[in-house]
C-alpha cells in the first residue's frame, strides 16, 4: 500500500483528501503543521508527501527543506501562491511538483500517480550498472551518486531524469519524451520544468554548470548524456 502524508491545516480540505485517497487504496497520515509533519515523516517513512506551504507554525519552504534532508519520497506542494518565483523556489528546495489552489481532485490524484511512478526504476540498457565520469559516479542499481568521494543527494525527480539520460548514453532524449516519462503525457509542453531540474543537476554534478560536459542540451530538441 502506498502511504501518503498530507500536511495541511485546512480541516475541510484534509477531510476531502483523506476520503478520496483512502477510497483509492492509499494509506493516509495527516499533519496540521510543520513540526508534526517532520516528526511523522521521520517515524512513518511515507512513500509520497502532499505539503501545503501555508502552515501555521513554520514557513512551508523550511518544512520542505527539512523533509528533503531526511527523505527521497516525492513531495507535491499544495499552494495558493501563483507567482512563478515562488513555485521555482519550492522546486529548488526539493519539491517534485506543485498544484495551485484551488485544484480539482482529479488533477491532484493524477499528479500523485505520476509522482509514485517516478520513484520506480527505469530499465537500464546494456550491462552497465555503475557509470563513471571524471566528475561523478552513478550506481544505477543502488540509486546512489558520488562526486569527488562524497554522496550527492538528489530529489526523486532529479534522479529520474539522470537515470533516463545515463541509461541511454550519447542518445538524444527529446524534451517531450522526458516530460512524458517523468511528469506524464499531460505535462509534455512544460519545458520550463526541464530547464529548472537540469540546472539543478548541473549545479550538483558538473564542474562548470554553465558549460556542462556530461549533461548536454540540444537547443529546441532535448538532452543527452556524454560520459
């Protein structure tokens, strides 16, 4: 059973989410504030987290940062903040997706299903299990990345993108294909998602993110991995 942690202080919305999620076979825990969310996440290890940014005790971005420091579970942000910089800030802090309030339950559930899919392994082509470059090493079986002898923490979405690219070395993966594989076909036009996440990966993995050697952009087409 997929366990979902709902972090939200709106009692009516929590009730609606719990009813809809349990009706579809999810296990659900709820937290009305950031401190409770951090405690439950550490103890229960949910598979996916729905996080409202407008919490009564802590800034939502701080809660997001705290959660991301201890879990790789997908985090979907629920927010009434419509400004693009705020959404990008949430993505930069480790969110895997966001849903702007008010939202339809069907849309939220679709995003939730996509987030769960993203945690599944992508089949690796050929016999390679460990991929090594001059900057970093990726262990595809263990789902670990090391750079200069230190572990690199990736969000589930960052890992999914890296895994797809590394599994097809030298091959151009189109923007549409990446978006469909990672976010679902309904998001295949959201190229800004790719720009944000690829920039984050380059900051974590490339010696010079502005002139990447391994995570290459083919303008207007897609991305490829070069070892």
